[in-house]
C-alpha cells in the first residue's frame, strides 16, 4: 500500500515538472511574440513594410500557418533542438503579424485585455490540470464549435455582418476557454512517465506549449474584440 502511494506521488511530481516545462516554453514564446509585436508597432520602417502591401502581410500569415502545421505534423521526426527553434521562430513570425493590434487598439486596452486573458487562462488551465472529470466531451464540443467558428469567420469576411461578428466573438471566447481546460488535461495525460530529460520529453513539452500558446493567443484576440478600445 505504501509502495503504491510513493509511486503515485512520483507520478504526480513528474507530471508537475513536465507541465512546468510546458508553461515555461509557452511563456517564452508569448514574451517573444509580445516584444516583437510592440517593436514592430514603434518601428515605422518595419510596420510600413509589413502592412503597405497586402501580399506581404497575408504571405506572412500563410507562412505561419504552414510552419505550425509542419511543426505539429513532423515533430516526431525532428530533433528536440529543431522543434524548439521552429517554435521560437513561429512565435517571432506571429509577433510580426500581431503587431497590427497596436495600430488598431490603444496600448492601455491591449495591456488590460492581456491580464484578463492571463487570469482566465490560468483559472481554466488549473481546472483542466486538477479536475478528475474527463473533459473529452467538452473538448469534442469545443472542436466542433471551432470548425463552425472558422467557417462563420470566413463567411463574414465577405458580408461584414455586425451581428455575426459579435456572435463569433462570444462563441470564440467560450470555445477557447473550453479548449484551454481540455488541452491542459490532455497535455498532462500525454506525458510519458519515466522519460523525463529525454529528447522525447522535450518535444512533448514543446508540443504542449504550442497548443496552449495557440489557445492563449486566440482567447486574447477574441477578448480584445470585447474589451479593446480602438484608436
């Protein structure tokens, strides 16, 4: 009985160290994205280069999408070092494109929305980590909602319907709140006990960080629609 208790404690301890690495990589990536976005916004030569021609901005967006798909699909075949470099580079590219928010919203509202996002994310991630409830049904529901959200957002690019804009805003917030809890639980469970410190362990933590990074960024952008004050 005592042996089982020690084993469970060891598992919990290793999971805690693993999730700490995930949060650390996520925080590093968010810091890079935020720094780059702000730097671009206060550097006219760079911001003009990115936003003066649509094909440059949209080219960066497409490249980002391809890079994140490549990282997610090929991470098993990469070295841990390559995975880290790809993730850091992705966060840098994301900072270039996200700099547009500093041109649209006031710095104060961006900062306040960031802290609202951080608090919401921390609460839901903690719930996902500590709850004993299986969140698979919530994750499946959120994923289906995400598909609908993407379709509705694409449609609204052509129709510019204000009601649909706000529907997707509130739906996006709910979806990524749910995904934050679900993804945290999934990341905790995907950790392979006993491989701490290995290449695979590092790649697992990078993949987990990428997932939560995307949840955080998307939640922030939808909350910014709600709380951001335009210039």
